[in-house]
């Protein structure tokens, strides 16, 4: 029996691999990532969920993936990111969604009661429970289960970031948070080699040669800058034209969160993580990224081609620590010069 793959807030929980397993090698059908649009969703609002599904031949473009929202609230005394019922193929806590690689869904009206800071509903004959604790970014998540064809015993679980209120804040802090907080925007990633963009549709490399890859994302401002066409933290009041469409920066954004330890509102910069996958060859690292205190908007990871000629695919998946996800794809032909 396979161990279930879990994606907290759209970020992959690694399945426990064999000792010699290469997590970056895609040699069988796998869900590599799941993205939500928008990246942060309020209860009773619509979102679209899209999976990056791939096998040894590259990206799979048509597949009847089985999606379901999970409404099971994990008992606070139990370990694990979600209730075990969320990992099932079917039960009363799973709300079925359409099948496919990209599906629409409406977040449940009571999501912030089940998985957020609002007082949860009491079970019959039991006292009311306490709200869920926020994660390290101050966020809350709605579980969403995905099953690939023939993988009923190997579910993928993502957790969608919810747009909820605050727990433990004063009325003044809650009001300030509503006025200043900007919803998360998914990051974007491009690939470069030798300082030049890498074309997604065609790249040729010699067998066993090394390709010096660099993943790059936008460099987000840390202070408001009027006229940059980006709606950053603090700009709705100071730069209203930039925020007319709430176009956020698609890199490491600075966001507002409530710190339960100091009971204050603090500004925090996102960290960025990258997961690298390929149908053949090897990376120096399967995971790279930048911490929140590292402003460099790029990450290097050389890939060494296999010794045999053939056509292959590389994917790099980017995630910020608030859970937003995106990816870039590169097709490579390995052949003798």
C-alpha cells in the first residue's frame, strides 16, 4: 500500500520514500503540484483548482482526476495536518467536485468555523470546541483531496488558504488587518541558463552534459513604490492607482499577519521554495529556495542529462509559504552534437 501524499496549503508533503528514492525523478504517473486561483479564498466563494499531473512521457493534458472538498474537522488532540477521513476515496465528509485536471469549486460557507478562527459548531452532547490555531503565516486551510486514476490508496491532499478573520486580536487590530491585508498572489517562475531565458518548447543538449539552470521570480518591493503597477502592502492608501485592480507581485511578497505570541500585527516577507522534477537525468538538489530574510529572487540547480539520447521534460514548481503555487515546464532533447 502506498503512503498518501499530502500538500499543505498547496505545498507538497513528501511521501516517505525508500532510502534510495529520487524524489525528482518522474518515472510513473504522479501529481506533482496543485494550484488554486485565486490563491486565497473566502467562504462561499469560487476557486479553480488545477493539477500538474505527469508521467515518464511528460505532462499529462487529459485525465479524470477525482476531486473532493473535505469537511471533516481534525480533533485538536490528534496529530497530523488533517482528519484521516479526508484521505478516503469516499465518505460523508467528502463533497465531490467535477473530474478533470482543472475543476471549479465553491468553498463551504462554514469553512472558517471548521478550519479557521471562528468558534466551531458543537457536536451533539459535547461542549463547543476551540478554534483552529493559525499556521506560522497566520493562515488557515480548507482540505481538498485529489485521486489520480487507479490510485484510490494513494491520495494527494492539498490545503487551500482561507480568507478568514483573526483570533485573539482586539477590535482595533481586526479592523486594521481588514483594511491593510492584501490577499496572496501566486508566484511566477521562469528558467534561465547562462543568464538567458530558456525556451520552453525546444532545447538540445549532449548526452551526459550538464545544464546550469536558474529559476527566477519577480523581485517584489519591500516598501511602497507608487507607479510600479504593483499593489504592495501599504499601497491601497498611498498609491491607489497601483491597487485599482489589486495586481500583487508574483514573487516573495510582504504581508501582514497577527502574531499570537506578541499580540501585535507584524509585517513578514514570504519565503520561496522550489521543487525540481525531470523524466530523466539528475539534479544537484531536488529542493531549493530562499528564506524570508534572503532577498535574492533566484535559485540555481544544475541538471545533468542522461547518457542515452531521447526527449525529456523538466518541471520546476514554485511555492510561497502562504501556499500559492505555480510551475514552469521545459522540454529537452538529448542527442549527440
